[in-house]
């Protein structure tokens, strides 16, 4: 029988309404006979009659279920075991990625240990950034010469900054670690040389420091009195607030920024950076050291701060933009 003929026969099955009154289709086969097309027609007709009996259909379904159910259950168990194994392997891989990422970040930060970023100095054409670093050293009473500087330059695309109100920061790498430490230490000791807040510069107090630990430059004190004479200060340093910061990796810069957000919201007591390590003083007076995302997460948990992190392997979120692939801390809920 052709497929089209069988389909027509199945389609017309609904015309049989009372299988009990239907005649029984009997036929006999000798042992040597072969099933021809006419016999196929008879078998199909009889099967269609049986399908009109709900009890028969129910019995057929139960019989099939008894045959199929154990096989399906066994397949489900095997698939679940495979999923559990893959999930375990994924967690192990993510833990390894986290460990490798933290080690890479640690090495990168160690390579920045002689580095400092200076923000707020107006950018001019044909400027000498080494000389600007030396002038900054004079303001904070640290004698810096060109021999102390390995290299200095502006960082960031010029189009993304305003050379006056929001100039690109200067990154400087000193030849010695102790020169950098003296530079940072003296910056903390001195008082601020901040321009007066007027309508023209009130909006200039947020220089490019979002991802940096703020340490402001300060004026000299002579015999306990503040020296307000800024004649010795270059004009490019008088307009904006000047900040000196550790040169941090992208991850640590973001963690430091989030820590300052917690401070502004009064969820922690104090935060600062030193040698690439973020220090967080909690409300109970304890001081926590943060060098990676795991340590920051532990501080948040200890202080009952709600947050959410997106890490590698989380397929529910898009990969972070502009940050390292391991962490999208912009999704952190405070």
C-alpha cells in the first residue's frame, strides 16, 4: 500500500463510530502465504476500528508506558548525572580562572609599585611632564630631579578630556620605590591648595579621580601658620584640585571607587590605598585589606552590604565592557 493511500485511510477513520457493531474482519493465512496489499488493508481497517474504543486506546497507552517509562527514567538519570558532573567541572574551572586572574592582577600591580598618577594639572601643548612632576615635588617638599624619573606622560585619549577643566592625568614611574613613597607620604602631610569655590570653578572639583584613591596636595605651613602665597605654584596647577594617587590596576581602581561609594553612604568608616592595597575600616572599627574581588566580597558580606557580582562563566549577563573580563563590578548593587 502506498503512503498516500494509508494517509487517506487514517483520515477517514473518524467515519467509524461504533466499533462494537462493526463486523469482525476475519482472514486466514496458510503457513506459506505472504502478506499482500489486500491483507495490509484488512489489518489497517481492523486497527482503525480498535482505535475508536477508548478502553482499547487506554490499554494500549498503559502498555506502551510500561515499556517506555523505565527507558525514559534511565535516560533522565544519566543526563542528570552528566549535568551534575559538568556543573562541578565548571565550578572548578571558574575557581581556577579566579585564582589565575588574581595572580595576574597581583603581578601587574607589583609592576606599578613605583608608579603615581597626578590629576588636575592643566594640559598644554608641548608641555614637559617631567618638569610638571618636579614642580609638584617642590610644592609638597620632595626634591625630585629628572634622574629620579623613569618616565612620565599623559594617559587617556585626548578627545575624552577637557585640557583645562578636566585634563588627562599624568602617570609617572620613578626609578626607585622609596622616591615614590616619599612623594606619596608628603602629599598626605600638607594642606590643600584648592582654588576658591566660585561659580566659574565650582564644577571643577571632580577631576578624573573616579577610579583613584584621592590624596590631595597641600600648601606649606610655616611656624604653624598657613602660607597662602601661591606665587611659586605654576599657573597650570592653580585652577583645579590636584590629586596624587597610587597607580592601580583596572580591577583595584574599580574596587577603590566602590569603597569610596560605601564611605559616602556611611556604610564604612574610612578607606584609603597604600602600595596598591585598598584598606577599608568598617563601622565596628576593624580594618580590612582588599586586594581582589573575593576579599572585597568578604568585606561586603561581613558588613551586610547587598551586592551582586558578575564573573566569568555567568551566561545570564552580557560580558563587561571596558573592564577586565573577570569582573563586571558595575552590576554591583549597594
